């Protein structure tokens, strides 16, 4: 029996204030966390678990959709405190999660001359000593499936929960003011791949998307929404 709990974590820096949405997959008594939030966010995760009646001692696995600081930021802190928790990501993402290759986001930010604070934030991410690989279409447990959805980054993954017709989309899609949108252009490293990934998820029977940025989006016509998003692409 699979169930989902969407966590809502507040990120606040200066004037900026918004929420991010990691997701907990409940599989009988075991818990799987998809993405961890920013560096130093472990206490936020712990509080969110508590608010939702989830016990962190039941957390077995963290799945990272990709290595961006807001997704893997707290993972090292988490496994330091809870060493029984395993971590998985796609094969392409492994060298970045282990810090063996320079963060693609850092590379991009430096190239574009991004804000110093943003660069500092990326640099503050602690890397893991070990991580396990998942592959496209791999079943994590009971109809919980890995879907490789590159574009935002190579090896970015989403998680499809068949029984709930739900896609945990990482940064493949964002939900903004009740509207589902394509990932923000400036953070997409390969736009063609991004469109291909959206075409790929058209084949899935989805009625709900949980976006890391923006949270849940529900529709009985999600397929139509996706088709419109694909047709529009980045040609706005
Ligand atoms: Zn990202």
C-alpha cells in the first residue's frame, strides 16, 4: 500500500520567501524521501516529518531527483545523523552528488556571473561518500517507478506512482498560481531534452503532479495540459 505526503518547507532569505515541496512516499511502514531541501535544512525536514505524523526512524531511502543545492542540500547532514538511510540518484548524477565533478549549476552560475550569495549557497553543499544508482523505469517498490526526465539537468529523474496517477516531477515542471508550467528556462541546461522528457511523460496516466517548486497540481486533463506546454515550449 502506497501513500504520499507532500512536505512544505519554508525558505526565507532577506526579502525572499517561498516554499519548496519534498515528498515522502509511504510504503507500509517504510518511508522514502524524494529530495531534501537546501543546505542546513535537516531541522526543517525533521519538523515537517513531525507535523505530518511521520517517524524519521522509518526513513529507509532518499531519492535525489538531481544535484541542485535545493534538492540535495541537506542530504549529507541527514545521512550523518541517520546513517541507516540509503541514498539513490541516476547514474549520470552520481559524480556530482559525490562531488567528483563540479556542480553543473555552479559552472553555469559562474559563467553567467550570478549573484555571489547564490554561488556561495551552491558551494556550501556537502557531498556524499556513497550513493546508489537507479535506472530509467526501475521499480523502487510497489508501482513506484523511476522515470528519467533529463533537460533541467542530464540524468534528472522524476518518480511516477502508478496507483495514485501521480508524478513527483522534481524540476521537470513547476506549478505557479495554480498553473502547470515548463521548467524555468534559465535553469534548463538542455531545452531539447526537456521537451523530449515532457513528451515521454505523456505516455503515463497522470492526474496529479507534485512539483518541487509550487507543490501539487491536479487535473483530469493533465495530458492536454502537457500537450499545450509542449506545443508552447520556450517560444513565449
Ligand atoms: Zn534544479
